[in-house]
């Protein structure tokens, strides 16, 4: 078995703890939970919800992209949302960005998130396996 | 890499947002979070908990079945529960339906769910890969 | 398709409901949500948080190990935490135990957990496939 391959990209928020942005194994990338944090590390839990949703989603897609995937190769997205009433606003931001891609998805309300964020997303996506994965 | 294959079946609740009921890649189906909603789209967040649990589980199993899987091919179920005190009632409904099948599982209490539901389930299951997956 | 293979080990907390400690398919193990429970079944939701975090993580790693994996083969860990303010304490315990291994990770605050626990962890890890997986 080849060891899992960590993915690191400056196009997404840097890992803020003991984890990799994403890990690839056997043609699948597992993307860490992404908050509304800019690639330069600026936390954006104070911004309007729609902007937070877009930022977190861009982080996910940048990490998937760094591993050779795309929105269409995303398999499952799990969305952790502060306030179930934000479901429709999230779905609108997500649909606009994902376009034809419709991965499996679960939206899970939570009581709070790190750094006051209103949304966190993680994902699993298919990527081209490299010969050593 | 072949693109992930979306699964769509009228035997489970229709997708109520920008997602597929399930997505298959490399012999694995990723099932979207399933609420207690009937295949005709009727939301059942008002029913007793046990009926909600059974409905959500039937949706998961119908989507797995539409991709060629079965309860025994389910790998992991994540259960989002409003009220940790409903754990035992959920476990009883689940055990009765799953029988000999004992996938990995996590039960996660949440503050609320969409449409007033008391339970949501998502899952990962093994399915026979088609030649194009 | 070979059926998923259940993993059972006395080195981790026994399954306390209708689930397996872990399930292996196609070189990947799906580990059930692990609470701070000792391998002898003693629940430890009364212990200080750091001890709870260590116990839950040891359960995950024991199940991964029983399937032939190791900390370095872990792909994704999902951490369910009662109280987002415990993030830093968790990260310290986790970093000390995981060492060079930095799987993908998501930390999700929840309102409560079973048996009064403050933390639950589940995981996906790469393992050597057996010929029958």
C-alpha cells in the first residue's frame, strides 16, 4: 500500500491545526472541513452568510482542484450550518457555483462553529490517481 | 477517470435541493442525507419518531438498492438525531430493519433538522461497479 | 463483489449498539463513532476532557490497527465536540498522538453526545486489502 498523499495548496485557506487540507488515496480525495477563511488566512466569520458560504465552498473546490479534480468530480459534500433557517440561502449559493454538478450532499445544523463561522464544508471527490497513490 | 454516476430512483424521496440522491464512483455509492420524506415528496416531520426513523432508513436503502447494493453492502451510516435521548429508539428501529447487517455507524446529536424532522441519515455503501464507473 | 468485512477487536471499546467497530471494503476501513469508553466497556464521560479525547482516539487507532492500518494510513477523521471552546485542547491531544500523521479532519460542535461524553470521533483509513476484500 502506498501511503496517503497530502494535498497542500496556497489557493485555499491554510490548515489551521494538526491536519492536511486534503488527503488522496486510491483516486479519492478527502477534503478537511473548510471554514470561510481566505487563502491568506483571514477569517471571515463576520461577513454576510452568502459570502461565508461562497468562501468555504471555494476552499473546498481549490483543494479538489489541486489534486486534479473539479466540481463534476465531487462525490459527497457535508455542510455544517449554524441555523437551519440558512438552508435556502446556502442552497442558492451552492447551486450557482456548482452548476451542472450535483454531488451527494447532507446539510447538518450545528450549534456553533470555530471562529464564529456560520458554515463549514467537507467533501470527498474523485481525482485521477497518480501512479504512486 | 470516468465521471461519477448519479443515482435517481422514484423509490426514495426526491432530491429537494441541488444534489443527487446518490453518486457512484469506483464501486462505492455516497448517499445524500435522507429525511423522513416519502417517495412522493410528503414530509413527515410530524410523525412519531420511530416512523420517521423507518422512513429515513427506507430512503437510504432504496437509493443503495437502486445502485445495486443491499443492507449487507452498506459500509457506514451516519445518523443525525435531534435529541440524544432518542438513541435507543433509533437503535431498535435500525436493528430490526438491518438484521444481520452491521455497518459502521456514528450517531450525532444535532440541535434541529430541516423541515422539523427528528432524524437524518446518510450512508456509504459498496455496489457492483459497472464497466463505466 | 465480496461482502464488506467487519472488524472486531478487544483492544477498543466494544460496539454498544447495532453496528460493527469498523468495516473494510476495497482497502478502506470505515470506523464507527468512538466515544471515551475503555476496551472493557467502562464509559468515561466523567473524566477530564483531555483524557476523554485520548481514549476516543485510542479506540479509533486500535480499530484501524486491527485492520492492518496505522496513524499514517488514516485518511479522514471527523471529530464531534461538545463545546467549540474545547477545539484547542483537542488539537493538542490529537497532535501529540498522531505525530507526523496529518489526515484530513473536520471538527464539528454538537449540543451533546451519548452517555454524557464530550467527544466522539469517527474515521476512514487505508488498510492493506486482503485477497477477499
